[in-house]
């Protein structure tokens, strides 16, 4: 599928606009701007400096507002008279913004406050609906409701309205630049004017004052003696618990008021994960948080529940809702118990561990890891796991040494359950690796529980020596700087194993370890390796393989000095055939004092030092000769010299891996390509087939044609397309261009001022800051890639065809627009046509 990303070059082409006189924008809020044109006014949104602009404000809504003044919001605007509905100003040499502002003289709204302010109703915020066209709003002030106390008013904060005289306090307000309240505007709510107003204030973008409703007197419709406190007992504590039957408790009301309230509704509620309460209708309790919701009723003509009644059951206060009065004989109130948390007990904890792999004489002390059984709610924190050792007096203390010696040990762990509603049972069982451990009594907290467990005793004895047999090699231990050959060793001893030199034509392959217990070497494929002696005899055999075809010389190519701003890349690096490699860019770290791996996504920087490391191995069937030579940039890469830190490049051949390091200073610089000629195609001719884009060629052997294809302009969609039938003859007037994508080979890049020639035409390089102003041929350079767009007008023509008169006979001649110029003329007559390009027999010819 042909690439389409290069079509974006066309989007960079800009059409030049004719230069016009400088104008500036006019933004008008609540009005329009005009200027005089002849005998008429013409609405405008832009004007030149010093033109007279006439402003006409939107007429105010006479029901609610009156015009106030014009306001300059931005720009140096000086009004002829800002207080007039229609005014003017002289346009400054800048963009301006103005607006007409208004005073609100009448605020009209409806409200539900009277529906709220009734006996026994709960306090809540009233709603106000301002009349359409009124640009004011109501806001809740410090005290929404006030109650009369003597001659004073106080904020009322009860839960429900009781008997008394009340009023509603509200804040009337405007926000923004264009509407302000007139000083104590008229306020009419539900058709009634509120006349008590105070605290008027205004600023640049607001105005407000406080207004009070007419007084509202609330009376008790059913006056009776109030019962404010109710006490009771229940059997809730005997009912609630994990897996217990979920049933209604029994209540005994013990209030001493003489009335007989009773609980008509009692239901269990459970809290969800979203902290919402829902009815719990199961037959048994499960772990979770519960509460009991009740409704208490009182049928009595003498008593009623007080609005702010309280309920105490089993000596615990319950949360009550305001009591409701139904009629002269009945009242009721709802209440919620405190929360009850039901926990499920974890009775068994089991896990596996790596304890026995860790402990052993002379082994390094490590903290074991535990894998809990599937679905376990308990876990063993790594940070709370401690080794302990028994003293001579049979007491235990934490073992702080780093190496195990002979003695008796155990592990102390913490067993935790952090799962909500689950707790460790007092007599839970703790089993690790199939053995039951002892533990102490669990500590139970609100949201977690834990206990300490102790492993059975583990006795560590000083180990005995076991034989070590090395086939095709020898085993050694180190005492200081001295290497001593051994044929036996104690468990945990660090052993170095060295293979015998392979026979001619053979290479070391790997170590094979045989032992009744777990044992392995650290580097299986290294002829010199090491291991820790297991607690059993061990046999280690050096295995060999046939040597492959030897590689004596390799040439390193595709590696060049970093280009500042480019990202590190290694895909062009090669050591030739039969060699696999991995290459890494390195950057010098001042902090570490050495080279470290460079970030592949970070471009090269000018103030940093770089190098490349290459790890190579011969493919199957081949081997590097022990003295393999590496050549780079005309030099032989020397062997690594650990005594010479100034080496700028070196190689090391170890165990079949050839490692090469090259500092950037040794790398050749990438060469610029600054001149290029493209050939292989001609301008599309009506009636002919398009030139084959695969025949495009370039003048420089270091440049490859990665891709070339024709694009055709689709007049219907007004876009360039690259998918069309290019086997059909070219139509008259059809536009084409060719996309040519070039890549410089490794070691080369395109100069920023690259000259690209096609025939006698030089293709310009795109300047993103100064793109061309019309459709034209153009090229974009990106490092070692060049993306070239060649318009058909810039392509070379084939020139006049050297065709005899007999070949043509008499022909018709057309211009490039397809218009007939001459009909039925001979070859001899063609040369007398005016200078230009013509179409003859479907071919372009040039007449000079």
C-alpha cells in the first residue's frame, strides 16, 4: 500500500492574500455598531482607525430594567455620551470591546417558601424562579429562616418548624458587567412585594442587597403534651451475630410519661460497599455492618411525640428523625440504631515456604517467603518475619548474624487478616509446609486482627565433607589469593570449577551436574564457573562440541559518529555474514565515572561523550577463531588492555562471545550529499501512458530510491489521490505529480542545502517558516531521507519528435489546452508555427 503521509506537503502550500487597509475588530454586547455609508447606517464588526462608529443599545425590558450607560471593556474607547442609548466614538488603532449596561428596577419571582414554612415541616432551602427577562437571582444568605424572639429576630436552626412567627431572609444579586440592581429595587414574590430591605452593595461585576419576606405565623394545629424522651430495652444483642437467624427483636417501652408509644415497624438494614443502607431480607446474618430501623407510633389525644424527640434503647442513644403529627390523635417518629458490625472468624491458616531452602550451616541468612493457600484471607507480612535462635537457658532471641552456625532455630511470623468483617479466631490453626505451628492469642482491632506464630525447632549441625568429582576439569577453593585444588568440600563451600582445554577441533559446550540434591553451576556455558557445594556428593562433567568453521577476520561497518539531535540507532551496524550481534549506545556518566547504557529515545547531545558496545556470536556451524581480527574504519581493533584506561577501542573474545567497544572519537563522520540529479521520467502527455515510476534513477550511488509513485488530482473531491488506474492514457487537462522518496545509505546523509536537479529544473527545499505561496515542486529533508514532490510542469519534455512528413501525413495541431490550432497541415508546415509546445498525434512537440 502506497504511503500517504507525503501528501501533507501539499497542506503546507499557502495562498498569498492581497494587501488591504488595516482594520480592527469591534465587539458589542447588548447592542450593535454602525457606520455611515452614504445616506444609510451599515452594521459593522470591523473598522479602520479614526472612523466614526455609532452605537445603538438593545432596548431595555420596561417591565424590569432601564438603560444605565455604555461601558468600554477593552481598547481606548471615548464615548460621545456614555449615558445615552445611542452614542458614538472614534475608532482607535486597536481591537475594541464595548457593552451597554442596565439597572434592574423590579425583581419578580415565584417561590415555594410558604409550602415549606408549615408546622412540623422540615427546614430546607426554598427555591426561587425569576421571571423571564429579569437578569437577577436569589442566593441563600447567612440565615435562611429567622424566628421572632421578643422584639428581635434570630436565625432559626431547628429541624422542623414549630409554633411561632417566622420570616425568610434572602439575598437578591446580579453578576457580570452589564446588569446592576437599582438601589433597593422593587422585589415582588408570588405577587406580594417584599418591602423590608437592607445591606445594599455593589462592585465592578456584582450588586446585591438583603430582603425579608412578610412575617408568617405558624400555629400548632393539634396542641398536646409532648413526649420528648422515650426509653426501652431489647434482645438485639442476643439476636445479631454471624450465621444467626435474622429476626425482629423484642422491645419493652419504659417511658414514664404515662403514654403508651409502641414500635409498629422494625426492620434490619445492611450497608453496601457504596455506603448505602438497603433492606436486609435474608434469613441469616452474614459478615457486614447492620442497623435496626424502627417507627414508633403514639395514638393519644393527650400526648404526642415532640418534634425533637430522643430514643434510648439498652442504654444506647439511637438517631431519631423529626416526629410527625398526623391528626389530633396520632403522631409518629422514625429512628435508627447505632451500627452493628458482624465479623466472620478465620479458623485455619495454611501456607508453603522456602524455609528449608534457606537454612543450613554456613548459609547466608535470608528472610523466607510464604505463599498462602488459595483463597486465604490471612497473610504473613515479609517485614514481620524474624529468625530466632535458642539460648543455652532455652530462651529465644532474635538472630542478628548474617550466616547460620550450628544451633537450634525457629521462625517467628505475624499472621494478619485485614479483610473487612473477618477476624482471626482465638483457636485458629496455623499450618506451614504441612506442619502445624504454635501461635499466641490473636489481637482483635476494629478493621484488622493479628497473631504471632512460631515454627517447630530446626536444628543446624556443622556439615561434613562430601566428594566432588570433576570430569574433564578440576575443582578449586580460594584461600586468600591462593587457589587450592579439592576433591571434597563441606555444604555451602564456594567452589570454582575449571574445564580442561578442549582437544584440537573441539570447543567447550556446557557443564553437566549430577547430584541427589539440588545443585547447579552459576554459569553453565562458561568453561570457568563456580557453585556452592550441596549437602551430598556431586559429579560435574565438562561437555565439548565440534568446532565450527572458523571466522578469522570480521569487518565492522555501519557505525558512524553521533549526529547531535538525532536519536541513537544501531540497525545499520554489521560484522558481515555468519555473525549475530546486539549493539548498544553508551553515554559517559560523571556520577558513576564510567559509560552506561544510553536512552534510545534521548537524542545525542553536544556536551556528552558516547561509545558503542557490540556483543557478537557466530551463527550455528561457525566459531570465532581464538585470535579473530576485527577491522574498523581502516584500523585493526586491539585486544582489551585492562592496564590502559586510555584505549579508544578494543575487543575481547571470551567463551564464543566477541565483545567490541568503540569510542565516538574513533568513528568516521557521516558524509553529506549536497548534489543530486534524478532522471528516468518525462512529463505526462495526453493520450500517452504515464512513465513507469520504477524506472526512476539517481546520479549518486550512495542514494537509494525507496519509493516512487504518481499522484493524480481528483477534480470532484479536490484532493490528490495515489490509487487510480495508471494504465489508462493521460487525459487532456489532467494534473499529476510524482512522489519520490530517497534514502542515503549508511554513512551518508542529505545536506540541508541539497541541490536536487530534474532536467534543467532545481527543486527547492521546504522552509517550514517560509512555505511557498503557490502549488509547486518541493522537497523535504529529514536526515538520510528526502521526500520529493515533482509537479508535472517541472518534468522534462521529450522535445519535438524527429518524425518525417510521411509518418505524420497531414495532422491536426492542438495547444496544451486542447484547442485546435491548425487542421490537416503537413510536417513541413509545423516548423512555421509560433514558438511553443503543441500536441500532435497525441505527443508533445516543441517548436523553437
